[in-house]
C-alpha cells in the first residue's frame, strides 16, 4: 500500500495513452504547427521539418506496434520535437559539456579542479553512510516548480540547475507561490568556457552549482526581472537584484564518479539531483527518436554500448524512483516543456546505467537566508504587436521561425506580441516576416 501511495503522483504525469499516440493518421506539417504552436515561415526549413515529421511518425507507428505486442516497456507519441531534423535537435535541445575526467590518465585533457572537490566527497560519504533509501520515493509536489523549456539554446545544464535550486530553496523554507528564478542570469553571470560554462554551447552538470555556491550570494533574480533570451544571451552579468526567497545556495555536491545507488540516497536527502545522460544524436537516430518522441512507460531504448559516462550529452534532474511491472525506473524531469513526455517528465530504467544515467551527480545545497523577502515583480509591459491574421488567425502561445530565428509569441485572433526574449528590429513584424510595418502580408 505504501508503494502505491508513493507512485500515485507519478502515474498522474502521463499525458497520452499508447492507443492515441503515434501517427494520428499522419499529420501534415501545417496541422502539426497548429497542434504544437510551432510555425515555420521559411519554405526550405518547412520542407526539412515536414520530412523529419514524416520520419518520426513512421518510427512512432512502428515502435508502438512493438509496445502493443509487449515487446517494449515504453511508447512514443508526437510532441513539439517531432518535426526537428536530427542535427537541429542535437544543437538546440542538448548542451552538456562532458568534463573529461576519465581521459586524464591518457594525458588527453587536464583534470578539472572541481573533480577533486574534497568537500563534495565528504558530503557524499555522509550521505552514503547515513541515508537509507526506501524502495520508492518521489519528491512532493510542493517542493517542485513547473517544468520549463530551454527552447533552441543548448542550456540544459542551466535549466536543470535552476530546477534543483528552486527545490532546495523550498526545502529550506521558501514559498512556492511566485518562485521562478532566472536561468538567463545564471547563463550570463557564470559564463566562463574555461570553467565549462559556455552559454548556449553547453556546460558541465556541476558548473552552475559550483558558481552559485560562491557567487551572487547564492541567489538569482526573478524570471520577470531577467527573462530568458533563448539564443541571444548577453554572456555578461546584468547584475539584476536577487529575488530573496528566504533561502540561498551555500554548498554543493559535484561528483563525476557517482553511481545509481548513491543517486537514490541523494534524492531522498535533497529532493532533486542533477545528472547527465545520453539522449541520442544525429548519428544515433534510433536512440534520439525514442528519447525525443517518448510518451510514457519505462524508457529503455539505449543499447548497453551507451551506458558509459563518455557518452553523456544532456543534463536533467531526477526527482524520484520506483518500479512498474517489475521494471525499476528513475523519474526524470526534462527542460523541453510540458508537452514532451509525461507532462515534461520521463520514467527511465534504473539500475543498469540506462543511457549512461547516474555516472555524474550534482546537488545545490541551501540554507536559510535572513534578507528581507522580495515581492513578486510585476509583469513586463506588452511588446509592440504584429498582425499575422492575413495567413494565421491564431490564438495562443507559439514559436515562430523566420530566417533561422525562432521567436516566442502570444497571439489573439492573429494579433501577436513577444512573450519572451528580445526584439531584434524596430518592428516585431520585421522579426516575424520581414515587414517594416505592423502587418505581415496584405489581406
């Protein structure tokens, strides 16, 4: 009974059933754009997306037949990544820098200083000795903030770090209401390629926790004060005021020689652990397709040759673990938005280093902070609008791609405004369709 109660919140994460997932009679690229809010204007790029969508629909259909016949533990579905060509997905949605610890003995790379972190090893030894891991565990809802989306920037390590920081602040007494810290400030302020923090070109899983433990007084601005800029980072610290939550980062654990048994104990002790894994790439398209189109069940789509630490290319957080139909799994939180996976989460097989998970572990550790609590900042003023209703009478949130630039917009009946990032020209329409007026195309 205890196990069932623990797993109940996890089961509620599911966002589709295998019977409804997959080809859906093969959506066109335009139907896909309306369903997932991903509008591409450039005809060449649109053709590439249509080909990728067709390939993924075929892969989903074939895999889900295996699932229905009991030959797979997970099923697949269409999601916002299903129209991305493999090379674009690898560039935009991953972004982990693999710190070359295991290459040192061959003299290929210098060993990073934080790999010798004595304080981390001391804290890890205490956790290994003193923490008892139950058979299943899931961090409470009131200790997790909503899933976010890194969009087209290879900033997975920053998003994983902020998710873990928000959880550690909540465990130290912060208020969940209004808690939304700025990934952009972390990307910009910690930027230092020699420390494996390289903006949209990736970071190691430990770079940002290490930075916060000794900089910015362990705090970050609110998202409304320093919103996410996607592929246009400043790479210079904006020095925006911190959002005081009543807690701050004061320590960290960074281990590039972690293991899954230790990760269980870290999750029980701290609630969320940043780790790395292999999410496929443009040369391993079968793994990439399974991972990016994951819909539910326990993912076990990585062959054993990808269980080594040297394969990792994506940073995520792990928020719990359990067992389903005799298969042990981790509960992994991604940074690809709520429409991916099970409302932004995945169950991935536990105990076999599936997709190289568990070789690296990072935890930001928080303490209470006496600074006066910050009020929730007001929303920013609306941006200039652009009328796209001549072709798209749309209402909702969309990602609009024109001339290789993806712009997040909010639209009502085809009147759209910027919802994140910066405007690169004098008119929003210039950014959306090349028009130097408030309208795209004549009616």
